[in-house]
C-alpha cells in the first residue's frame, strides 16, 4: 500500500502563486507515475498534470504554461508549482500515484486551493 499526503493549499489572490507538495510513503517502489487532479465545486474531478518515471510530463490545456509538476527524493515527494492563479483554479487538489499514469492506483485526501478575484 501507498499513502499520499498533500500540503500547501490555501487562499491566494488571483495572479498569485502556490506550491503544493505530496509526501508518499509505504510501498513507493510500486509507483511509476504520479499526478495531480482537482475538483471544483459542482464539477467533476479533472486531470491537471502527470509525470512519468522517466520525467515525461503532461498538462491540461487550462494550466499549461502556468503550472509545473516535478518529483524528488526517489518518488517520495511530488510538487505542483502553480503560478498566475485564476479563480477558476479553485478546487480540491489531489495527489495520485500508480503503476501507470492513468488511471492512478492511489489517491491522497486532497488539499483545498481557493483563488479570490
């Protein structure tokens, strides 16, 4: 089993930045790919970004150029640097991990990001 714990969420004004972190523990050797999803109020959960074991990244078109996903410490830590935040970026952000990019095998509990206009 793998445990994923997110941190770094909060309230920020539009145009500001936040850095989300995800700490992985347990059987992290089983993780090849990691990613971030988000869910806005009243909307379905959506994929934000992913990163493979080889460092290949993917970004949703809505965040490309503003968000950067990275990983460190032999897959034990995942980051999401979010710049130029917009009110539509508001939501609960979830860290994911698994054998493949999609679908993930493991989910964190989520961290709230609120962007005020």
